């Protein structure tokens, strides 16, 4: 079966008025321009995306003041014949994604500009899952992340079947999938505003998930029903897909894993649990 043609949305913005420490260390305006394994973060992501089949367009979302510098980096990938456009970001992640859809129904794959360990296999699993679901979220388990590096990820969502980590790889197959993305509008800052989580997920679902009474796939399906959408997970075997460049710790781990893939001699970082 031929690959499903998709448009890819790459989230590359940073918080307004906040200087990212990795960007500051590298002397660049945006974290996505910070180098890792001799190339900016966003170049590694674009390298993966532009060598995939059936990509209709790539839309990179970031604030207007950063677009000129990032656009210079993207030009080399346009030379391959890939349509790449820039979209103004919004402080709200859902508004940014909706702006990047340009009113189209999909299908879309959404990822981030710091997802440097993105693989063709991971992307294709999400793309294929959209044939049967309105929305798809890529995750992996605690054990699979730890098999890569014990400090690769520290935030896991515990369910009845396993602890899961988000892999910043999503599929929005159609308008129903886009409507279900509203959970992230309500869900931003869950801990700071529990009412947002309650409105997005529902009290009964929260209790099921909080006390480990439901598996992650079933929990996701229950949430999807609140939005009239079929939501399905893709559970990756590759735990590295949950590790992106968030801070100095994950930068060091990503550099090591990416270096291994590229044949570079980068030693495995030794990171204390409280570092």
C-alpha cells in the first residue's frame, strides 16, 4: 500500500521573552538553531522529514522575529524540491497547530524542531495508524526509554499496563482529530490549573488514570469519545523516540545517541539521577 500523503507541522517556537539556555550557550536566537553533532537541531529533523516519501509540504511554526534566521537554514532542504513554508506561532500550542493547518482537514503529522532522534520507522508507524484513527499519539514505555539511557526521560504517565513517555509525534487524520487536539488547549499547565484537566478529560477518566485502573490505550480511547474522535496510540519499541533536546541533560544524551547513528565517537554521558 502506498504511503498516505501528509503535511508535516514542525513546532519550532520558543516562549516569548524567555532566552533558552541552550540557545544562549550556542550564541543563537533559537534553540532549534543550536548545534548538535555539527548541525543545528532543526537540520536533523528536516533531514529525516525531507527523505520520506509522500510528504506534501512541511510547515515550520515559530514567531516572526525568528523566521529570517531559521529560513536561511531551511533553504538547503527546499533545493530538494520539498515545499517548506513558515507559519507565525501563537503562545497557545493548539492555536499554533491550527494556524499551520491553514483551514485544511488533514492528514497532518505534528512534531517538534528539537526531536532530533526522529526516525523514518517512527514516522511511518504514526502515518499508517492514521488510516484507522482520527488522531494518533506516539509514546513508548519507561523500560524502553531506560534501555537507551536511565536518565533519558524522567516524566512518565503511569497506567494499569505500563508507564509511558510522550514522543512528540502526533497524527491528526481529519477534522475530528483536530477537534480532539482541543485537549491540549485545556491541558496546558495541568498542574497549575487542575480545572483545565477536569474539563478536558472528565472526572471519571481522571480517577481511572490516576489510580492505574485503565490501560493507556483504553484511557486514550475514553478521552477520544469526549471529543467524538477515535484516538489511538502508537507504542514505539524504540525508547529513544521519547528523548528530545529539552535541557543540558537530554542534550548530552541525544548527542550520544545521534552520534552513534552517525558513526561519531561520542562517549555515553554519565548523569546522576539528581543532575
